[in-house]
C-alpha cells in the first residue's frame, strides 16, 4: 500500500536526519508504534491500534510497522527472482507463544536485551541508525564538499563515527537474517518471532473485515497461496488463518477469477456471495516497494577519507571513555530502573543527539540502551532533544529550565592525572567551562596559597553534564570524569 510506503519513508528519514528538524514533523510516527505506546502508557494510541485491528485485521503490520514494510521490500525482490514462491504452512504456535512468553518475562525481569532483540521497531531503529545513517551523512559530506568548491554553504560537513561496534554487528546480522527470511518465505519473522504480531493476532481473529473465498469462482489454481507472504491461505480448503494474515491484498491482486474479497462477511459460506457483494471493501494494489526502494537508494553515497586536523603542531590523541561504576543516562530518564523498564533500544535518541553524547550501552543486561559518554561532546543544558523524540517513555519530556536542575551524576577528579595539580601548567579548564559553577580551583595545600591548584567539585551543585570531562586537555583519559546516579535528583 502507498500508505505503508509513506510510513516507512517517514520513519527512515526520522532516523537519518541529523539536523534536528524532522522530529518536529515526523516524531509522531515513532509514538504510534505499538510496543512503544504500551511502555509509554499512551492510552489513545493503544486503544486506537486495538480498534484498528478489530476492524481491519493486522493492517498495522503492513502499514505502520516499518520493519514489516522493509520485509515486504525484500519479499518483493524475491518475487522478482522467482514468481509464485510461497506455500501454505500451519501456524507454529509453539514458537510464537514461546517467543511471547520470553518477551513478557524479559519485560517483567527488566532484562532490556531480550526486549531490544525481539521488538520490531527496535530492530528497524538499529538498522537505520547503525547502517543507513552513516551512509546518509557521508552523502551529505560529499554534497558539502561540492558546495564548498562553488563557495556555497547550503550543506555543512558532519562527523561520521562508529557509535558501537557490537550494536553495528547486531544491526547487520539482523538485516541479513530478515532479508533472507523475507526473500525466501515472506513474513516468517512477523508470524513466528515478533511479539507485537502475536499479540495483534489475538485481536485479528475477530476482525470485522477479512479475506473471504467465493467458492463458486475459485478454480483451485493456488495462485493466492503462492503469493501469500504470510503463508496463511489454504486454497484446498478455502480457508485463511486470520491470526497471521497481514491484510496486504496480494492474494486478491493475484487471483485471476475474482474469488477472493476483503469484506464484512462473517460466518456465511461463500457459495451465495454472488447475491451479497454489496458490502465488500476493495484493496488497492501495493506500490510501496517502488517508493521504499527509492528511499533506500537516496542513502547511498561515496565514502570520504577520515582525517585528523592537528594544526600542524602535534598528533591529536583521541579520548577514551573511563570505566564508570554507574552509567550516566540522559536527563528525563529519572533513574536507571526507569530506563531499563521502558527503553526498547530503538536508537532514535542516539541518532538525534546533536552533541554526540549518547551511544548504545555495552553492558550485556542493558545492551543497546542509551548511555552518555563525553569524548565527542557534552550534554548542553539547553538541549532537550532526546526527551522530545523518545516514544517509549524511557526519557520523559522535560523543558530547558527543568533540565538545568536535574542532577544525573557528579564529577570526580583524578588528581594524579591533572596537569594543574602536578604543577605542569595552570589549566582550570574544567572550572572555567562548568555551566553549573560547581567546580573551582583551590590550592592543593590548604596552608600554602602558592601550591599547585586542583579542581574541587561541589557535588551538591554538579549536574553531571560532562563539560569538564569533555574539555579536559588530558588524554587519553580525562583527569576528571562523571559518575552517574542510579536515581536522578533535582537541585
């Protein structure tokens, strides 16, 4: 369907955009995703999706879910290679319900990794952020170079960096597995693994609009079964498994005899359908493959050679993240527990962070959930973008005034590394640039005002923004770093 392509392209652009403008217009596309709406307790969206499924069947999976539409693209390419490639198979209840039980158990136990690996929107977010956004940014940099050559600044160059190698590998494996499954068997993931699809299947069994056979017209040619990406049409018995049907309309389009209809008809047999066709609803042919392919092509770009600009003075040593005893999570997350319970690891906040502070966690229990690190920037007090885009309630919406008073952590000084404390040079970078005024330089010897100065942190005032850690000239490990708080405080 064209509408499915619009949703897919819109969500793809939402993840690719690094300027921070599209989320004002497209952010709602993320907030109407089923699992995210449940975790955010968005009652309007939850009820709306339930009613939508009760009327139309699992149309959510073919229109709103970006991972479903992406699988349709791979399935479309598979059908180009071999037509009529699908077959009917019985529902694998043991696998579907086992995956659902595992998912629910992960939610109740607070094991974020299970949620992130099984959630469909999370899988799409990983692919878009880790695989597609770097290509999009490289393409932007190519255009910026061309524009600069003609003395135009319509584009500006941006840094392209690896946010997390393990998550990149997971995203690549996810894409390959989904591509192979969709190429060969269509919606295998949706009807065997996806917990959202399984939950919606309970409702879709009772949907008002369904695919029905007209047995008088059916010639048992099997084209409907061979074109059903959900493997849910048994043409021999003229039956459709409505729990797996994603209402794509491919079966209706492939039927040459008009024996299939998407209608309100319930328990009446289809033999009398010639006199009861007044209530049927038509399904438009799907055009989403062409539109989606166009969107994917726009992300392709030539790679640029990475360079370090050192001003001709010395090689720049890149900063390394310290070993933090407690991870730092964004203002608005409220606590590590809230982040664990609500985050699906969709990477939208990571892709939107303008200061390159957020990145996926490496911790096995909360793998792929966002944590903060300050090698590339710090959390500016005026920026609230991550709280604006989070669709699952893991990062609650906050304003700039509220953010300036949220204490997500506090700075800790490593005197042995500090060049000022060692007497090598007068620095004070951390004190000068602290937006909260929580750091001051004091004599290392309280009885000697001429002794080397060391930074002293007022933990009651520090908000944990990371400006001190980022701007500390000591490398590779900063002489001052931020330790997170398990529960955020207001100061």
